[in-house]
């Protein structure tokens, strides 16, 4: 089985990059690839609910919608 680790290094400093990381993780999971998410640097701030709610990348779904899919899919998140 293929495995990937998506590394998130941005939060409110670049909402599009942080959201794209979650889009990648959710897409990989839906394609049957084993995936994990690592929150590093600024990305670790996404563990705060208020921060996650404020992140919305350009042309992408709100981060909170993607986080719901991560939780439902039991995708591990490492901080």
C-alpha cells in the first residue's frame, strides 16, 4: 500500500498553503492511500479551534470542512 505524510508548515500566515495540505491529505485518503498529517512550525497553530476556523484558502473549501473529513477518516495528525 502507498503511504504519504503531508507536512503542514503554514496556518494564518498563508491560508491557501495550509488548506492545500489538507486537500492533499483528504484526496489521498479518498484514493485509498494511507496518509498522515504532520503539523510543524506555524502549522501547529491549526490545533487551536479559533485559528482553524479563520483559515480559508483562496478558491478552496474552509479548513474546518476538511478537518471534519480528516476526523471522519481517522487520518492521524502529528504535532
